[in-house]
C-alpha cells in the first residue's frame, strides 16, 4: 500500500509512477484532514551564543501528530504540501501558532527569545506572504523583531530579483532573515550580499565531519570568515559533539544549534531549556 505500516513513515519513492501518484493523493487527503483536525504541532529547538553560552533563539519545527502513526517528520510531508499548494495554509498555521506561543510565554514571564520559522520556496515566492505575516503579527500583537524567517538559498538564487523584493518587504516589516542549509545550494557569498540577510546557517553536512575531514573543516572556516566579512551572523546547525562545538568556537562561529544542546521539544519541555540557558551566564560567568 502507499502508506507503510510501521514507524510512522510514508514511502513516497515507490517503484512505479502510479504507486507514487497514489501515495501523494493519499497523503494530500490526509494533510487536508490534518489541518482541519488540528493534528500539527510545533517543536522548538534552542540556538546558543558561543561567546556567552546563552540561548539566543529557538527554531520552530513542525510535526504531524498522526492518529495511530505517531509523529511524522516534516521531511515526509512538506514536499507534498509544497507540490499540492497546501503549504500556504500550513505555513499560515505555523505563523499563527508561533505568535500565539510568543504571547503565552510572554504572559508567563518566560525570557523573550526570537523564534525562527522555516519558509519553503513556494511559500516565499507565491501568494502574499508579507501581507499574511503582517496581518498575523497585528492580530496577535507580536513584535516583528521576535520572528526570524529561515529560507534556503536555492530559491533565492533561482529568482534573485523577485526574492530580493519579497525579502526586502519582510525586512521592512521588521523580521530577520536567515539562510538555511547554507553551502548546499549554488549561491556565492557575493550574491548573498545583494540580499537583505542577517545570518547564515552552515548546513549539517559540513558540520558533521569538521573534526575528522580537513575539507569540511576548511569549508566551514571559509564560510565563517566570509560571512563575517559580509556583516552576517554565522550559525552552525547539527552540532552533536563537544569537539564540533569547540572547533566552531575556535573558528569564530557565532552561534550553534544541535542535539548537543537540545533536540527539538514540545513547548512545555522547551521552556525548561529557555530558562536553563538564559540563567547560565549569571551562574557561571
Ligand atoms: P531545517 O530547517 O534545516 O531543520 C533542521 C533539521 O535538523 C530538523 O529536522 C532538526 O530536528 C534536525 N536537527 C537539529 N539538530 C540536529 C543534530 O544535532 N543532528 C541531526 N542529525 N539533526 C538535527 P526536522 O525537524 O525533521 O525538519 C526537517 C526540515 O523540514 C527542516 O530542515 C525544514 O527544512 C523543514 N521544516 C520543518 N518545519 C517546517 C515548517 O514549519 N515549515 C516549512 N516550510 N518547513 C519546515
Ligand atoms: Mg531551519
Ligand atoms: Mg537547516
Ligand atoms: Mg537542514
């Protein structure tokens, strides 16, 4: 069948076109139902400043809490949501939920940190993302500076003029822009200079082997130096070991994110990390 039985995973890449098309149809219907029945959930992963060891942000990562299949990863359904156009509605839900969460944490006196939201290509390039975000910020009374948008470089390079215009609008609203999975696309840093960007996130695939592969180490160091020369904050994603973190700190990287610090967690668990990582510098100067 199109759906696998176990592990809460869907297999899209089936043998024949028919099966694959069927899988998409099945998941498309399920996705519509998931929206209607509120089956999505956001998990939050902290980002830490390497100079202060304090939390400097959270990233919101969507999960599909499927009845009977448990949590389904966004890697399984975001591509289908993109293809079918459902990403527009799902993306809107993510913005609303993040803003609602910011309000809830604010009311509970949780230390305020910016929250990053992933935006996929179709979300950015189609529809009215600026108007949608502006409306949600206003309705929820959320300061725009609390939101970071994570965009991958591929989309920006394909239609650089159009994406630059949209990103300028979003920046004008007061949002911050980060380039996600940096190094995996085709962009040059010279191009990035023309885009209104605050930070770059070095892709996990470079970070993984920095302590054992001299090429990955060299690439990572080069990205950090060039990023700084262009006035960008440099973040490393997928940091899993102390050795990787030490290498990144020694190389001048600004911020890190990864399982070493914390995995993505539901809001009620993430809040403990926010508090723990906010108090850290006060306790051990
Ligand atoms: P991403 O934005 O690059 O997110 C980082 C992914 O790496 C997350 O996977 C996170 O759980 C995982 N990760 C974090 N630290 C580590 C680590 O130390 N080691 C390893 N091995 N993995 C780590 P996740 O949550 O499955 O998300 C996958 C992708 O799905 C994201 O990649 C993002 O592109 C997309 N995505 C997630 N949430 C949303 C959303 O709300 N909207 C859209 N459009 N895309 C989303
Ligand atoms: Mg991201
Ligand atoms: Mg990433
Ligand atoms: Mg990634």
